[in-house]
């Protein structure tokens, strides 16, 4: 391990005084003492099994279930989506697993809508009134496998990424240090729009309140009015943990937000214009975080004012032919990212696309991610993506397509003219498809299958 942890070492599952607030909502607060009693109470309900899929919708109940599973020495599985297919796939790969949730059905999502699918087999439904038992703060071995996260599917078949308590513990201390300048000594309230099952949601809305002076709201608000209501439940200016999709919706909605400590965002690239608009609109810093399911969060930038990313202390990036190796204190070994980066002398970096999205036409190379970034920078484009057709056309060239959500005043000719100012003509989209919304998942990403379906309907 790059982190300095000896064999057999352990760390507490939760830190702080028993009276500190760990969670809150419109009904009040939950102290650490009450939380620990709930953890011990739920742990007594769980079956003997090696793996548990945590499907809890309520973030506090997710937090309790995660710790109860760890207390039993089991591993939490974090499916790439809460669809029935994703759940069944993860369970098929992990024998003797069970599901734990807070609904009578499995709460499977289709985007943000709940399908009310029947509960999967071996489903533990948390009682409405959580049981409480006395118990001390448990220690967890640093080498204990506490979670397995799965990639979202945006780059192909979901892959398993094991996380030990050492990885989570060290990474959370890094995250706390990276956010320390955004608030004072008082407890930092957090409201998150991202699901706790996603690694970004796990890091910022589950692990932060476990190990830092942080309290998390139990809800996962989706619509702007719901986000504003949750933020108003906070006893002091909160940190909003969100995505570019939600942030754009907030900016465009006209909804009034209470004072914020800051806004952090991840999961998809944040356009600089959107970051600047959000800072002006809400009067706080918008900080973009960089990471992945494989690496967890390891860098940050203030997108409204800078292009480059600053790695966390102790993090070092190493460009290699297949992408970039990330060396970090919280990683047991360097992790390979598909992203291509350009480093400066101080170790800061800028993204230059991915190996998988590098395309070559007429001897010229470009990155689909960079082309998409230029598309999103056009005034009047609210969302969009540029892709390359899988099958070559009659000339043997795989054509470039664009799917765009844009103002009606921006016609195709004007859009192409705006792109032409920054893009070589060979990479201009040969077909532009206007749609009402891109098929993004609940964290704002575009899964490969959804993109393929979108462009399959527009082929030939």
C-alpha cells in the first residue's frame, strides 16, 4: 500500500462526540449516540452472508445500513444503477448476497422515476421505526473489504472496484482537508442530490459525516424546489453536493436558495460558463471535484476561474501510453485512468480526452470529449454530445453525429458556424439530431447503451 498502514491495524467506523449531529432533515437532528444505537439495532437484523446490496432511498437509513453491514463483517455492494437488471447482475456475480432497503418494493429507478418493482429475493426491509441497541463505537480493520463499487457503464460493461476501510478512511481525510477552507469550526451541513450508491455520493454524503464534523440531510432532492427546501432545513449555510445537470436546472429555474457554504459538483464535465453563472446566481464558490469509481476523488478546481486541476496532497499523476496512472495515499497501488492528461511543472493537470474517445479522420486526431466540450460552450446549447458512428459509411469513414438540446433560435447552420470557429472541418458533425433531453442517468452520465440506442435510431 502507498498509505502507511500496518497489518492488523484498525480505525473507528465513526468519529466524534456522542452528542454531535450526524444527520438532519425537516423533522430535526440525529446525534451520533442515536445513530450508533440504530447501527447496532439494524446489525442484529441482518442475515449471515458475505455481501449486501444497499438499496436504501433515505440517506440516513443508507448510512445506518452501511455501518451495520460493516459491523457484521460483511461487504456492501454498490450497483451501477438501481434498476432491477443492474441489481440482478451484481447479485449473480456475488453468491449468497442479499438486499437491504427501506421500501416494500426494491425501489428500482428508471432515471429518477421509481418503478415500484417487486422486492428481489433475500430482501431485508428496514422497519419504519429503526431498532436501537446499546453498543460502543466499532473498530474496523483497515484491510477489511467494506464495499465494492461498480462503474456506471458509460465506458462499457460495469467493472468491480473493491474498497477497503483503509482506502475509504484515508480518502475521506483527504476530502475533508480539501473542503476545510469552505467552512469554519462548526458542523458542516451537507445536502446531496446524488444517490449514496454512487461512489461520489458515497464519498461526499456517507463517509464525510462518518469521519468529519459533518451532518447530512436524509433526503435526495431532485427538482429545484425540493433542493431549495432541503437546503432550508440546514441550521447554517450548507454544502450542496450535486452534478452539472442539477446545477444547470437550479440556475435556469429561478428558484431562490438560502445562503450556501459552497457548491461541489462531479460525475460529468462542468462547463466554465455554467460554473460562473452559478457563482453569480448563488453567491458562493462552485468547486468541481475529479475522480472515478476506480480512484475515488483526488483533485479539484474552481471551474469558473481555472482550466487546470490541482491534485490533493500526496497525489501524483503519471502519463502512460494507455492513459494516466494515479498514485495516491488512499490507493493500495497505482490505478489506471483512461483519461489523457497534460501536466505542468507544479503537478497540476488538464484533461486532453480519453484513449477510447480519440478519433482519427484524414490523418488528423481529435477527442470526442473535447468536441463535446466545445459544443456545450456555444451560447444557446443547453446540453449535447458528439459521437462517432460505429459503422463506416460508403466512403469508409465513421461519421460524426451530434445530439443537441438547444434553443430554437439556434438553428443547425448557426450551430455549425459556431463549431467551425474552433473545430477542424473534418470533425464537424455530419448530422445533428435535436432532442428534448439526453438519456442521462441519475448522476448525469450518458451510459454507452443509451447513446448507442440514441444514434441507432438516426443511422444511415
